[in-house]
């Protein structure tokens, strides 16, 4: 599985699940949903995995089996939850839960990045001052 922690990636995954949940609620079938998401993905990087998932569905595999073939694209946690939703008939609820989960993760990632921005900048300035000091750039003597 790819390491996904940037807010943009997490928001993209949340948007994918939101669209899928909306389409299920509207009465579309799984093949139609995956095809729609493939043609109009929230992020371009989702197009290829969705194409492969759609092909697997057309070949007769279950949704969970098709997702499992894309291990680098989708976490096992998501696959397990979606498989439970597929079996129980509550796939829309599982998609909404995953959407909320990814929205919260994106929010936490944004918060984390904003909180470390100032200390990181300060550290860079200190290192720069220490590295440039031997050249006399920051000496107190006028020159």
C-alpha cells in the first residue's frame, strides 16, 4: 500500500468515497458506479486502479476481490470495511464512514503540517546562521 498522509491525497480518497456513496444512494449498480468514477475520478491517479477494478468486476469477481487486486492503491482496512458493506447490503453506510474517516485524517494532517511549519522554518534559519558564521557573514565587527 502506498504511504498516503498528505491532506490532498486524503481529501481525494474522501471525495471518491463520497461520490460512490451518493451514486449508490441514487440507485446505481456497482458496475455503473465504478465506471462513472473511472471516467470522472476525483484524482487522476485513481483512474488506472478503477479501470482494473471495473475489468475484474466484468470478469465476475466480487467487489472485495477486485479491490484486493489493487493492494498498492487501497488499504486493507478499506477493503475489509467495503467487503462487510457488500455482504450486509449496507455499502452506502460503509462508504460514508470511510469518507468521514479520510476527511478527519486530512484535517489532522493539515493541522500537523501547520503546527510543524514554524519550528521547521526556525530550525532552518538556525542551521543557516551556524553554517554561514565561519564565513564572517554574521560577525558583530563592522567591515
